[in-house]
């Protein structure tokens, strides 16, 4: 039992560096999650809930496409979507055209 607790603590500390920046996420209504403390608190709780699900449903590697897809799916179910420039493949080609 102590070994499992130690492994869990090491795994939780290892996953801290894989956290996403809050400014890359927005609500379904287009409001950035880092604009208010309430939304930032909601984002933190949602990310803490979705990260283990993304590891289970996707991949343990945070840079894997399966992991990112599972994380986005869970976050969108909770009302938070990714707004990064390269969040979806079409943004790569039309990013500056969509800004205007």
C-alpha cells in the first residue's frame, strides 16, 4: 500500500509540468478563462478532472494526439474549449484570415 501511495505522489508531481496555460482556453461563449477568478477556478477544477480521464481514454504521453483529443473532449463537455492558434488543423492555414 505504501508503494502505491509513493508511486501516486511521484506521478502527481510529474504531471504538474504538463499543465496547459489558461489563456489558451475559452468558454463556449468566447470568454477567456483567465479573464475572471471565477472562470479560472472553474478551469482549474475542470482540468484536474479531465487530465486523469485523458490519460485513461487517450495516452499517458501529454504530447500524444490521443491524449490531446481526449482532453479536449472532456473539457468541451464541461464548457471549455481550446482557442490556441494550432488547436485544430484548419486554424493552421486560416488563422490570420479568421482574426479579421
